[in-house]
């Protein structure tokens, strides 16, 4: 039971901070928060993403490029130009690393106001940090695993962020339904997005990228947005109108 609880916490905790912080804050800036809260959120993102920690700077820039170049050869991740999801994930990794390590020149429109905490990212994205989390998860499994099949979940804990990314950026451009006909392949994965906390409303998001709420129809409840409304109410963040 402890293993399933851990996987559940890592899945939804990592997913929330990827959606809330990396996507809606770093890339789209649909809300503001204090510098102190921003730093706290950096740390929480590291805690919940663990060995698959993603930099807000690298993610934010790459996601802006995805919107600008959706389904073209310049898209960092697209089923239209990658033969399979593993090839897409590898290409995405390389582009992300090139951005983070300043190995490529980036158009200023993609870098404007993207949050960056370079010293923290250098630690959180280091091999030492990633190996530390892997060892901690491994020790947790050794202590709490009660059946052989639970060990099959261990690789999932190491690769949460890439798995979340491929669900949206691969499957979210192949399967699902559309509310808006567009010149790209974005789809809404689920009528009610219980799995991806609102990120699955990908077609809606591509149509209205600056909207904090990714839901459009009455049944498209964006769980991340609901949490954001609560955080706005108590003053932790300030949603933009």
C-alpha cells in the first residue's frame, strides 16, 4: 500500500507543479506571485519531480517554441516530425539541455520574463541530485515493497516528468476530440481530465493559450485551475484577468 501511495503522490504532485509552475507560470505567465513564493515553488517542484526535475527556464522557453512552431519542423516535440514517441522524447531532451546550457541562440520573444534560478537549477538538475533521489526511492521500495509487481512501478518514479510530457505532446496530438478546428493536431484527451489535472485539454489550450483555465465545456473541469483559484483566494498567487 505504501508503494501505491508514493506513486500516487509523485504522479499528481509532480504533475501539479509541472502544470502550475512550469507551464502556466513560467511559459504562459497567467498569474503572478512574489519572489519568495517563486523560490519556494522551485524547491517544491524539485521535491515532487525528484530525479526528473525540469528547469522552469528550459521548460518555459521550449514550451513557448512549441506554441510558435506547432507541428512544424521547428517544433521541439511533434508526432508530425518524429517517427515514434521515444525519438520525440530524445529530441526534446536534447533541445531542453541545449537551452539550459546556453548552447543555442534563442529569440528574445521566447525568453522574456521566464523565471530562472540558475544556481538552484544547477544543483537540482545535476547528476548528484538525480542519483540522490533514485537512491532514496530505491531504499523506499526495498523497505516497503510487499509484492514483485510493485517493483514494476520503480522506473515510473524515475521518469515522471518525461512521461507526463509524452502523454500530452505525443498522445495529445494523436488521440482525443477537438472543440476548436485549428491548423495543428492538438486534441483534448478526456471529457473529464482525471489523469492529467487539466493538461489533457490540449486543443482548448492551443486555442486560448493565455487562459488560466484549460477547460471550455461544462464537463471539462480543470483541476489545476480549481487549485489555482483557491491559491488566488488566499493570496498566494494573483491570477491575471
